[in-house]
């Protein structure tokens, strides 16, 4: 009897095992189901200080108008970009004497100040950013004056080849997975982490990310917001433009720290210098009519933005020159010869970092202005909520940086800041999505004092 | 029993050797073969390199039936792992190009698995039943396994053997799990490199990027799996020398992570690519033996289904992805030979002819989808890794002649006409081009064997190989070790020619084989960089990956040069020792547009060797030891520099010692045990994602009635 049962069981298990599992069929998700999707709470560290979306920001703009009431008053001044003076050692490719300046006179790669010469023909970062340009084009997904449709968040099955949805672009350009391991190299490198071939895997490890929430900004501060906002937008919950603004905030901050990070990891792999340029400007040259990513956002700010854009370009070419002179002239796309001239590397990176930081600060200031400009305008309440949501993501990140960035010249810059400005602007920015118009105005002015044009 | 292509460089692993080594898998059984390196991208996957090449460029045969199909991948693939080592009597490896005899894909060599045959006991007049089986346990992966087998004989006409096996492998512990600890046992705070040991970069000493090691610095994440096997074989004696065979062999592997993607280096460490189902079923019927003057007859009709269901879980991302790829292969082969025919007056000159034809058809089903995490919402992709409904036809006919002069000089020559036709439908949303291409080729072989004395043979062979691009080359979009591979429908076939010189000594105390070879590969397919903009139709994981590549035919010939030697020595009836040494060197035109003129071929194994000794303590017991070694490999192809399986700068060398012991403890029970990797060395075969097992015990208890 036992033997027969065993044989039957064996037969059944064989049959079951032999059966192949079919592909899953689609169940239309309920709003409840989708609402569970979102921030990976175990990775999203409490210590990251990223303001979670307030109820006001998640709902209609009217609530936000209430939160930032007209009684707060105050104007936000336009950025003034006078007195922009480069450092004496900066690489200045737009000047005729650039190629003669020490220590840049060995640079053979940069022959055109308006074009970035790639190390690798297969550089992917520029193409990623250019493709994501579909989102931040005027009237596009990130436009705060319109509500993207749920299908713009996630491609329906029939749209899988259309390449226009946010989810599709974030996933299929590979940007989403790079959120999951991106480090903010302005923070002190965790003890013992050295710049070798495993360096960039560090923040992909959940345990490392949780232990170093500032440094591992991608997984702790950006990834969850991206997923949460995509899921909410897909489900049609709350204000679509608020979700889009939060996605845009993560994206722009990610571009900022990515460009900076790649300029560091360019030391072991010179093709990463291409990524530093790509994450700033996509595939565009300095003066191209169509720009992408942070470059697009800066140029939209007029002359001041254009000046910041040019300084970032100078910095990118400085990094390119350093690597050209430091082992980068290889025939294999620059993947095998590590750089060794740390002094020149740091000089180039500091030039780029100062310019990039100035650029992201100008983008923050612009958002603060946009937020303030909607004060009391009921017709623009939804737009105001979107601006608040954007500030809710980037504001605390920038506040953390102002307070705790430590690499390069950041500690010295903090020490030399006018008395009280640092603590005040940190408080203002940490108000996040609940910021008031008054706070926005003060924050913009304080940022100008802290981050004069490089 | 050995390969019937004895004029070539051939070596074998027998059932007894597999038992005494307590092998974990069929590829594991090849580790002591000369000219073979067993690469592992996962603990549940392995791919034999033969003379420096692998994957599509090595033909796998099971009982004469091709396992290779039109979806075999460039580079290492896992499919020889789907051969159950427990169902195999012997595995032969024939090294060097051999498409005349075996058909397409035999560029680097042929691996031939020969299944266990049911015995015909002449003493049995009515019915006899026998049962046997074994249980194994391997400590490095805490893996228990077992196989049960029954055999029946009905008079002298029918014999049957059937078996079923099951194994669970947990995460594999590699060697040298030393952690960096301070004197008080706490972690060293000055470094995040918490491990002192492990396999490390030749360039900067950093720990290899894959696999992820758990806190003990030895256990490798993404290495456990389960497998179920079943097989049945019935042999009917139609005549004295003619048998009809019907057989089925099944392999079911579940939840096997791909270690280098579990996690991938380009995403969170919670992400994992897993083969949820890796199934293969082979069934065939065959008529074998002699009919009149028709010798070595083999008429076979076969059906094989290979099925993969994969899932890329990315819990910290927004979506996870899934794929199902299945290929059904129908095949027919017919082979035969003449008896030795005398073509001179006194029989001094004899001639034998061999001939055959074969034809195969693959039908492909392939889907891909994305699932929004935690919501269950499914987004269908317009195509899978392949375009659903693709098909692939291939086959050919061959003839070979052998003329022997007084058994001292043998001349061999032959040729094959081969064809292949690939068809893949147009898929507009994903911008997948329609493919409808065919290829024909003629390949030839010639050889000279000189026997100056009966135990000595000297060989000179030229043999050609042919490999038309298959559906994987032409149409696949997939994650590979070096990056995401984009299809190239314009590929041309690879053709190879092996030139080899060898000598063989066969005496009772000493057996020696030594071969030197040069294989020229024309139109060799290598991986070249591609840009993100080449990810047609958006490309799913194409853009997520760190890099993108495509196969291209290099313009100039690629070369693989090398040699192997194998020595076996017997002293009396009690002591036996064997040693092998192998080397391969490969180079091809650089696929980089602005690259160096020539670069190494990808993942060619370094100089490596083995040594084994076995002493019979008594008729029923033995002790033994085995030594394996390899030098570092720092000759890297372009794609190798992108591949996280290869530590930066190359793979370090290693030396391993195993100790073996075995005994028959009763009439029904035999025990074999191996203490593997005695010094707990951290090691990996070049190109592997997985470090080899650390120090551990392998035990096999075999029983039979």
C-alpha cells in the first residue's frame, strides 16, 4: 500500500514538475493594490531627511495655496550674475590662451571649446539623457502647467514601443537602475572605500546604503520617490503634476550628483568622463539649439543660466583635459589605463563641481521663484502644488548638502559663509513641500550668498 | 568504449571516475580532461571550453543526438548542465574542428555523452529485475541528492532501465573565507573590504565584483537551485546484431539564479535574475547495429524540447521582468559504414567508408513581459528574447573514407555538404527585422596515421568546422556577461580549420597522448561595442545594462593555438596515476573601431593541468589524491574588460588538492568520499561568476541489488 502510494506521489510530482508555467496574465490593478507600490521602506532611510509628500502636495493645489498663504508675502529676486570670476587655475577653453595655460598646456584632446570629444564611441549616458529629454521638453511630462495622463506614467501594453511614458523612459534608458546605486560624492567617502574596480557597487548594497544614507543618495533619497510617484501617477491618485514634479526633482538631482560622480570614477575608467558630460548635457554641444537635462533647464533661465551653463562646460572640458593628460590616450576606448595625477584631477573636478553646484542652485532658485509667483493665484494652485512638491524633494537634499558636504572645498566654503546664513537656508529648504512664499524668497537670496557664480 | 573517431584527439571520463570524484554535474565530470576548462556563470550552470572556445562553438551530443539548437548562445551556455551525470556511462571529448563527421557547431570540438545501457545478461531466461541507486551529499553547497534506478530484462529480447533523481543545492561556499577582523574579533573599521580572501583582481587587488559574498566572506549569493531528472530506456533485440532503442531523458531545474546577475553590478543588490525553470526533454527512437554488410547503422528520429522561464526581480525598482523561451527540435539522422574492404590482392590495403545524413528543425516560442512590482500589473513586450514564431533548419550529408596499408599507415579523407536556414518574422513595434536567410557550405577533412610500432601512433589531421549564424546570433536581445547583446541579422557563417599533430602511446604501464594544434577561424563572431541608440525599439534591459554589444564577424582570421598532453601510468595492479597539461592561445582582429589591430579572443583558458593518483589498498578499497592548477589569465578581449565575471586585469591562478577514498563495505553498498580543496583555496575558472567550492566533503553511497 505504502509502495503504491509512494509511486503515485512520485508520478504526480513528475507530472507537476514536467509542466511548464505559463506567462502571467494581466489583472487590471486596483487603486488599492497600486497604492502599495512605492518607496522601499527598508532602503529609504529615515536619516535621509527627504521630505515625504505632504497630504497637501499629494492632493489638489488648493491645499498648497493654503499652506503657502499670500500673507507670507515676499518677493524672490532674480539671480544677478555679475562679478563672475573664474579661479586663476581654471581651464578656460573659450579663451585664446587656454592651450598655453599651466597646467593645461599638455591637453591635446580639447580643440573645440563647444564640443566634448568622447573617449568611447559607445558612451551611453549622453544618449540616456537625450532620450529622457522627451519628458522635460516644453509642454511635456514635466510641464507643471498640465497633468500628465496615467498612461504617460506607465506604458500600456500596446504602447510598449512608443517610448514616451515616464516609466518606460526611466526603466529602459537604464536610469532607474542607476538611481539604485548612485552615490553623492560630495559627502565623505565611507571609511575604507577605495577607488578601485568595485567602488561603484557600494551603494547598490542595501546594507551599505542604509549605513550611509547621505552618501548613498540614489537608493536612499531618490529611488523610492521615483517608484512611489510613478505608481501613484499610474493609478491616477492625487495630482498627476505633483507626481511628475517629484519625479523631475529626483531626476535633476540625480543628474547633478551623477555628473559629479562620473568625474571621479573617470580616474579608473576614462570613459566615465564621457558620462560626466552626458549626464549634464546629453548629446548636445555647448551651443546647440536643442539641449537636454540640466543644460536645458539652465539655458531656459536666460543670460544668467547661460553663463552657468558655459562654466559647467568649461569644467567638463577641464575634466576631459586632465584625463587626456593622465593616461587617457589609449586605443581601447580608455578602459584600461587608470589615472594617477590626483592633484590635477581634483583641480579639474573642483572647477566642475563649483560650476555644477552653481547650476543646480540656480535651478532651485528658479523653482522657488516659480513657487512664489503663484502665490494667491487660485487658477495656478495646481501648478503651485507641483512646484512645492519639487522643492519638497530637492530642498532637503540641498539643505543636507549645505550642512554636511565635506569633500573638496565644501568645508571651507561653509566656514566662510556669512554668519547665520547656513543655518537659515538649511531651515528654509528643509521646510520642503510646506515652504512658504516668504521662506522661498529668503532661501533664494541666501543661496545666492552661499553659491556665487564661479 | 570511446569515440569512434580514434584518429583524433579524444579523451574520456568513465562512470567509475565520475563516482570516485563524486561529480556534481555532467560538466563537472570534464574537469580532468585535457584541453577542457569548465566555466560556470552560475552554480547550476556550466559550459565546457574545448580548445579555447565554448557555447555555440562546441557541439554537444547525447547518444548521437545533437543537443545544440538554434538558440545556443555565443559564449558560455548552461545546456550541458541539463545532462544528468547520473544517467551517463561515459563522456568523451573530441577536440578540434569536426564538422565533417558531426555537423555544424563543431569548431572547437565535440562533447559526447553516452547513456547507461540496460544490460543483457545471457543467463536470464525469463524476467530479471535489478535495482540500484546512489545518494550523495556535498558539504560546500549543503547539497543532498539521490538517484534511483531500476533495470529489467525480459529473456534475451528486451531490456529496460529507468531512473529518477533529485538534488537540492544551497548556496555554495567558496574557499578562503577569511574576514578582516581586529584582534578582538570585531570588523576592521578602516576598510569596507571586509574579506581578506576571495578571488581578487589582478590589477588592483579588489575583490571580484561577482559573486556577492555573504558575511562569512565565503558563501556566494545566487548559487542555490533544485533539480529533478528522469529517464527511461528500452532496448529490443531485433536481431543478433540489431537493436531498436526508445529512450527519454528529462531534466528539470528550478530557481537557479544566474550568479553574475544575482545581483547584477548595475543595480541594487536585491535584484536577481533567476532561471525559474530550465527544462529539457529529449526523446528518440533508434535502430542500431548491423544489417548484412551495413555496419555501424544508426537510424534515429528525435524530439527535444528546451524550455527556459527566467525572471529578473528588482524589488527596489518599479518593475520586474520575465521571459519564456522554448524551442522544439525535430531531428532525423542516418549513419552507416561498410566493413573493411580489401582493395589489394593480399589484403594489405583495406578501405572502410562511413556516410550519413541528418536534418533538424527548431521551432521557437518566445515572450517577455514586465510586472509592476507588488501590483501584479503586466506590461507585455512586443517580442521576447527572440521573435516568437522563429524557426531554424539545418543539417547535411557526409562521406568519409579510410584506407589502411598493412595497419601501419592509414589515410583518411571525407567531406560534408551542410545547410542552414533561419527564419524570423518581422515585428514592427520592437523594430525587429524579418530574417529569411540560408547558407550552404562544404567542409572537408584529411588525416594521416602512422604506426611505426603497434603501441605507437603518430597523427597529422586537418579537419574543418562550420557554424552558420543561428537564431540567437541573428535575432536575440539579451543580457550577457559583458553587457546587453543586440541582434545582428547580417552575420555570416564561421568556418574553421584545425591543423593538428599528435602522438599516442598505448602500453600496459604507460599511456601517453600529446597533441599540438592550430585552429583558424574565418569570420569569427566576436562582440563589438554598441551605443544606447542602437537599442532598437527601446530595448528593455538593453539600456539598463552597463554596456551594449553586438556580434560581428571579424575580417581577418582568428587563431587558436595550443596543445595538450595526457599521461597515464600504472604500476602493477594497485597504483595508477594520470596527469594532463593544456594550453590555448587565441587572438582575433579587434572589434573596436579605433582599437588595436589584434586582441585576445574572449575567455580563452590559461595554462592549466591536473594530476591524479589512485592506490588500491585492497580489491575493494582505494585511496587517492588529485591536484588541479591553472595560471593567471590576463590576456583579455575587449568584452572581457566589460565583464564583471572577470576580475579587473584578469583571473588569478590557483592550485587545488583533493583527497579521495572509497570502499565496498558490503555486497550491496559502496562508499566514495572526497575531501575537496583541502587548503580551502579561493579560486575560479577564468570567465566564471562563481568561485569554485571551498574545502568540503563529497560523499556518495551507492547501493545495488
